[in-house]
DNA sequence: TCTGGGGTCCTGCCTCGT
DNA sequence: TCTGACGAGGCAGGACCC
C-alpha cells in the first residue's frame, strides 16, 4: 500500500514510449479507505483513518485527505488523531477487503494468466504474451485501470517497466490514480537520481547505514565499491542492491506462492502478568494456528513463540518437534514449554505463536489413521467442521468415532469407515 | 508519544557430525 | 584417541514489506 500523500502524481501520455517493457505493477490507491468509501459514499472527500478507535491500534490505511495531515500507515491511531482531529476513524473490515481484492485480481487475470498477487491490494502482471490480444504494455495498463474503476468503483495506479523492481517504483511515483511508463532504455536515467530509500528492500536502518557512508542516491549505490556497500548493509543485501541499481532484476512473475509459516499474535489492551491467563492465550493462539494448518493440509516441524514486554523488548523462542503436527493441543504444549523458559517477571504486552518449517500433512487431509496423532488430527478437523457446518451431522460422526465408550476417538476401521 | 498483525529474509552464533 | 576444519541445521534477533 502506498504511503505518500498523493503529491507528485504522474500520468504518462497516451503515446508514451513503452519499448522493452513487459511488467505491470498495479497498486490500489488507499485501498482500505477506498473500500470504505465504496460502501459508505458519505465518507467521500473526508479524511478517513482505518484502525480501531480504542486500545493500542495503529493506522492500517488512511485516505489521501488524511495523509495530507501527515497521517501514515503503522502510526498509532492516537497520534494520527492528534495530527488530524477531524478524521473519521473507521474500524477495518478485512473480509470485505478480501472480497474486493478477489474482484480486482479476477480483472487482472482476464488480461493475463501471469498474475502475482503481492498482497490484498497489489499485484505484478506479465503482459508480454498478450500483446496481440490487448496491445502494448502501456495500452494494457490503461485498460486495466479503466476496468477496475468501472467495474469495482475504486482507482489504482500502475507502473510499467522492463522489471519488477522498476515497475514497483514507478507505480509508487504515479500514485494516486496515475500511471508511469519507464521504457527499457530509460531505466538507468529513471533510477539514478532517486533516493536509496525508494528502493524495495531499503528501510530506515539500511538507508541510515548507506547515507552514513555518503550513499544517498541509486547512482551512488551503482558507483559504490562492493566493499563499502557490503560493510554498510551486509553481503546479501549489498549484492542485491548493486544489481537493482543497475536496473538488473531477473525475477519472473510467479503465479504460485507457498506459505512458509503460519502464525497468530495478540497485543493486549493492558500489559499482563497473570501467568495462567497467558498460558491459556498461548493455547488459544496455537489452536487457531492448528486450524489453519489442517485447512491447508500442512504440518509444522518447528513451533516458535514471540513475547513482547511492556518496554517493547521482544524475545523469540523456537523448538523443532520430534514429529511434525497440525494439532493445536500439541502446538500449544510446545508453545507453553517455550514460554516456561522465558523470564516472565516483567508485564507482557504481546504474545504470539507461529508454525514454521511447514510440510504437507502425511496421510491426506485428516492425517494418518493408524496412530494417536492421526486421531487427534481427526478430532481437530471435526472441531473445524463443526464450526463451519454446524454441529448435528458432525457430532454424529464424532459420536460414531467415540462409541467405544472410552470417551476418546476410536479407530474408524472398527466401524468400517475407512 | 506510542509503537498491530501477518508474513519473508538475512545474519550471527552455536552445536553436532564427519 | 585426540584435534581441527568444515558444512548443515537449529536457534535468536532484527530489518523489512504491506
């Protein structure tokens, strides 16, 4: 999501040179705020802040009217309100944003099958192969923008370039409701004068490290010795930045993305010292992680927890399991065991549970039938199903499973169910 | 003044096996 | 049997992205 306030918007001319381009980066403008306006037109033209009005919420998104007051994403809502006291605070409706996102992505896919969603509100499109059908990349960009506005009712900005990195930078500059085309031969002159902070992957820390060595623009990166660059930001990032600064970016548009971890975390309204409460919260978070793992038919081999204290000091602990699992109870037990290893005298403001090192669940969606672990997984899946489809049919299925009278799940082979 | 939640990736350190 | 080099993997912390 863009963070600028909309000043410096650019729209390329209709007859712009797009020679050598193939990648579109499409970014919805102030997406959450735009969806809220769509659903409540009385908000149009007002400064809007998306975030919870109470507690320790931060700004998820803000309309351009609010950004003009200095309101930015990730800023505490309380601070945003001081900057823009007239702003309307709207609680987020993530399900609704997902639904609109699906609508937008479907429009992208009607132009090219090579669509890589980056987040709920942005995507890369490779339009190289659709030239005969839809025209040149800049023509496709115009069509995409027009259709999103006509069919969904919100605006987007598009960067058109030869590479992902340049397309992404171009869409940021074009915001809001703009389009910027960077022909392949203009790539270097486009990149050179821009600040290092504009590069994808350079945040506040890396920018500070680079600027401290006199490296302020992308041209400076290009001209810096690998040694100096490496000392500033480390070997991996320096090598990548050097390539990107030369306009080299061989990354293709990837339509498949595999999740590498699944986690949940929660910041409490007030800092907590009650250990029993915290242990119960760990179990609850682990249960949600387990549910998502089972739905995705994954197991986790490594459980990690995150604890943030009242002074914002954050510690992580992780543990690799002897047997991978998708059972919330087992993830929770591992999380609690990790929690015991942490010095918990200080009040805690956040705890989180994450499943890492994911792998496909063995033995299919419900796991293995022939061991206790498999059966615990069945129980978990039944819990999910009860939540989704109601209790009557699922309770009946569980009853059959438990009919051995031990109060625990019984092997389905006893009932001829396998 | 106050700092969410969901992720990915990198780095440094340590242990262990060869 | 002991020792050092080396790579792999586990773990913790941090930067970055939306």
